[in-house]
């Protein structure tokens, strides 16, 4: 009579015992789920690191020079007296919305000797500074690209005769001299254009001269020597304006969001920067030339 009850108790014990491994299995599944969460965390951590690496990759080296000198003060009074003897105080600065990015200044000189003719001289300096940009590259890279294009523009002036070009040393990182003759109704003008790059700044010096009303044309060698000297002086003015060493060159910084100066860069050749077109500066008779298409 008691055996059925004993069997029932035994059955409950066996069922309870069978439930134990089921709980262990459930516990094991729970443990596996925890391991999966760890893998997801590692994936999230990896994605975050990748994102940080991408952001770090967008940081570019800071441009060497952070400012420009006053364009009308880059030349010494001695240099101006030699190059524009009758126009040392004729300086006219071009208009610029950002004087720390671009600027130019020009001088003109007319030595009138009456029936013996006249000697004309025109001098212009333009300064263009490039900032580093995460998308486009370092300031030095952008300046070098502009230097190459601008030098080519100087060699492509419409109606220019006897055009010659040669690299120069001893001023900045790279420099080019372009010379040519340009005949106008007033006479034949001897043009000298020196384009040079110093770090992230491109300096252009234009200098031309002419013998008018029967006076002899100036010697090209003399004009060239003066133009090269002026270019070296302008390059040193850029260095001096930045403490002779620039700003924290070689360090890393967040990319600049300021507009690139290349959007308003000079398109002239042997005529100074295009800022002169907006500045109302006095124009040399050869300054109205245009580039070849």
C-alpha cells in the first residue's frame, strides 16, 4: 500500500535532479552571452580608435609663417633710391581684405630730361601667404604649387619678345627669373620678374624700365641685378616679420578654416599681383599686358 507513494516521491526526486543540469545549461548559455558582449565592446573600442585615427590623420603641419610684412616697407630707402630714383615716395599699396594673407605695393619713377628724353622705372612687390588645410595640404605645398603656376604665367605674356627664364639660388626655397621685352606706343619696356617662394609665402617682384622720347633703353643686366636684390630683400622682410624663424614650424595643429589665398591669387605675369587691379595703383605702360591663352 505504501509502494505507490514511495514511487511518487522517487519520481519527484528524479525530476528535481534532472532540473539541475538544465539550470547549469541555462547558466552556461548566460555565460556565453556575456562573452559575446565582451567581443562587442572590443569592436566598439576598435571602431572608436579607428575614428580617432581618422581625425588624427586630418591634422596637418602648421605653416611656417603666420603673417606678412607691410608691403610698402619691405624695401630699404637705399634700394628704392636705386630702383626708382624719382619715385621713392610714390608708393601705393593695393587694397586687401586680409593683410596677413595678401598684399602688394608699387612705385613709379620718371626722370624727365627734356629734349634728351626720359627714363621710366616701375617697381611692384606682391606677397601671398598660404595656410595649411586638411583637405588641400600644407601651406608649403600649396605655395609651391602656386609658385610653379605663377612662374609659368610670367613666361606667357602676350606680345612679349625675347622671353628668357632661369632658376635662381640664394633666396627662399625656390626662385625663378623671367625677362622679356614688351613694345608699347611709348617705347620698348624691359621687364624683369622674380618669383620666389619662402616656406608658405610666394613673393613676386616686377621691375621694368624704358628709355622714352629718344633716350637709350636701360641695360637688362642692370635691371636684372636690381630686381634680384629687391627679391632677396623682400624674402628677408618676410622672415623678419615672423621672428626670423616663423611660427612653431614643424608642429601639428588643427586645419585652418580660413579661405585659401589661391582663390584670389595673381594671374598676371610681369605685372605684380592682381591686387593692383583693384588698388588703383599707378600702372606701368607694360602693366596692361595679358597672358597668352
